[in-house]
């Protein structure tokens, strides 16, 4: 007799601020929002801070001002930062080691490519930059959060995986460009949030068992078919005010909408512990 396999629980990630001026910004606001989003069903919280500095200890301390209250209440919470500005790779990632040393970090950052983010700026990662990012994850046992802004990012991630070079726990974030941001000429890149776009990425990923999520930057994920497609095909969801452009919403509302879609799909939302198990985190 064959036993049916239960569907994989869905990882809901929330990116709570980014460059959004209306999003939580101070450490107290970040802590309050992160806790509320975890209680609403988010398993991973990503945030920026209001400080860019070449002193990695100072940057790490600022992150921990917002993270410590979260970890005090939810010790298994999965929190991860952004890069520290857009300078040399040593400066961009100077806070990773002190955050890992504090025990606050289990997820790392790997941006395996370069992209023109519309009229704003070119985000450049050379081959040696990517090597350094991967090495940081290897050194500190961090699960890489792999951004996919363009197809070349995915080709690089695929190449690392085939060479056995991706640290354990790697997860792909498929970032699609939203129409709202494209319309103002300020933030266009990559593929539009459509089924053919997702199909193209998944075709490139064929035979490679890396978990993946979908997000729309400069638009509304829920205005597209991507959530339903991702839930049907075994993917995960990323939401939050960093990405969102639309009528006023809160991070908690966006998480709640993601959770409702997951439950309606017949899958269920992954807890922090289940997410850590799915990614093979210690």
C-alpha cells in the first residue's frame, strides 16, 4: 500500500521595511512589527536598519537593538539583515561576522549577480564578491538567502549547486518586477510577475531541489497569479512593505493574507522550527 506524502509546509517570509518611508524603522518599531508578524504566521523576518557604517560591530549592534526583544520572546525566530550600503563587498558584509558571533544569525545573504535597478543604481557583484559572500555562509554555518533578480542570478546559483559549492540551507528568492514601480521609471528590472516568467525560472531549476519563494518588488504580489501558482507547485511566499506598492497596508495584514491563501490551498504554514528543519539549519 502506498502512503501519500503530506505537502511541504509553506515558508512565509516578511520583509518589513527596506526603503519604504512608512514602514517600521526604529529598533522598537522593528521589534514590535517582527513579533506581530511572527504571531501572524511569518517564519522569516528580513529588515533594514537606519545606519550604514564601515564599523561592522556598530552595524550589528544596531540590528540587535531590534532583534534582541524578538529573540527573547521567540528564541527560534529566523531573522536576517540586508547588505550594509552599496560599497565594496568587505563593507557591504562587515556586519555578518559580528551578528553570527552574537548568535543572532542563522540565515546569510548571497546575491549571485549584478542588476540595473531601473534609474536608481546598478547593483554590482563581481565573481570574487560572490565568492566572498558564499565563504561567509560556509564559515559561519549560515543558510544562504539567494536573490534572483535576473536569469543570470539563477544560472550562477545553479552553477554553484552543481559544483557542490552551495552551503547547506540555500533558498532562492525569485524577485519579479512590479508594474507600479515600472510605470514611474524608477525601479524596473527582471521578469514581470506572470505565469510564463515563473515557468522560465522553474525550467532553469529542473532537477535541482532547492526551495524557492516568489516576491514582487514595486507592486502587489497578491494582484498576480504567483501566490496560487507557487502554492500549487511547492513554492513559498515572501511579502512585506519593503516590496509592496499599492493601497496602504501593514506588514501584519500582508502576512495574514499570505497565511489565508496558504490555508485555502490545502497546504499549511511552516513554523520557525519546521522552517529550520526544511532548510537544514542547526
